[in-house]
């Protein structure tokens, strides 16, 4: 792979990775990118959100072609991604043909990037696409293909119906539990752990909404992509390993708060104005109630078993 951050002009692919205290996982992720077999120029941007584990120093020492930006504070996932995207030439520069948001807790097979780029070339109507993300145990990371959290799907999720009937076409709509994980599908939303976007589309819809701290920004971005008439695809022909939650697990309570705040923000932004006010109140009440219960359950667990929020 030709990997350069110093040549003139835009790269064919810009990969932005936001890191927070996941040095060892980041090393493995960057090594998997380095081993990728793709044509064209790929520029990799790591934005470090004020880590204390020497992540930035490791990248500079072991991956000199990667551009590292160190944040003075943990500015959140959306803000940090935008720092990387602007460094890549978006929002005022010469934008690359494609942009990939990638988490440091992912591992790529050598052909994964080439296959995803070929998919985008084969589907010109696609504004964004993502692969099949799997956990360490081989199970599907359900967040890699989702529907938008509309008031109806939010009700099913908040009421527990989606957990009781995950494969039901209506109740399981948010996580598309009824859809064969091996089936190519147009979906509403991907997850920012691996979101490949056409550069021109990202320029058109704008960067991530920085009001989202660490959840919801990927759904919001997909919403805006589809709002402009582009399609979003889940492509299970490509599989990527996702360890998931490595950074957020260090601050599990904060991750839970940010998760439920993101739910409320997304609803405010896209649905509140056209939703009956009593329904809005019920949704906000449900978000506060479930968020409070999640925090209480987490506080009662032993420190080593505390969980992060899950989309």
C-alpha cells in the first residue's frame, strides 16, 4: 500500500482514527492498515484525545508516515474526527476521493480496504458503506447496520419489546435483527467504527455534528447522507474484527450518560418538531428513566465487570 501524508494533492483514501488510551490496539490497527493491499495513495490521520498511555509517541516512533494530532483535552469523538477530516482536506481543502472513519479497536484483513473501495465504485449511488463487523467471539456487532431511532423504534427499544422480539420485523427494526447477517442490504445507518464515505458526499453534507460527544454522531451523519438522496449500504462480503468498547470502558459511567444524551439530541434534531408533544415527553421520560437505571446497575457491578453503553 502506498501510504503518504506529505505528497501534494489529495489522497485517494483518507483514514481518520480517533484514539483514547488504546495504544496497543491502535498499534495493531495501524499495522493491519499498513499490510492492506490497495492501489492509490492512502493517508492515515490519528487524532489522539489526550491519552496518558503514550499512544501518540508510539505512532510517531513506529508509523512515521501517519500524521498524529494530539488534543489538549478529550474533546469527544465527533470533534476529534473533524480535526482529522480537516487535516485530510475536507471543509476547505482538497478533499480525498474517499474518507474512512475507523476505530483503533478494529483489525483489517489485507483485502478489506480494497474490497470496500471496489464496492463503492460498483455502487455509485452509495454515499457511505460499511462491512460486517464481528466481535472477538465471532458474533455480529449489531451496531454495524441499523435503522434510524425514530419515535416508533425508540418506543420499542425503550419499552423492551426490541429485546423480547429481536427478530420481529417491527419490534426488532432498530438493530435489523430479522435481516440475515450475510445479506447485502441498504440500511439507514452504519457505525463510526468503520464508515467509508464518498469524499464529495461528505463535502456536501458537512462534517460530524460536534454536539454529539461519543455516540449518535454516526447515525446523524448517515441521516444527513440519506436526506440528500444517497444510499447507505451494509456489505457483509467484507468482515472486520471489532473489539469494541476498549476506550469507553475506561469511563463506563460517562459513556452511559453520553449514550442517553445522544438519544435525546438526535430526537431533538430530527424528530421533535414533527412529533406530538406528549409523545416527545414520553420519549424524554423513557430516556431519563432508562439512563438512570443503567447507571444504577453499572454502579452495583464490580469494577472489572462494569459495562459501556451499546448502540
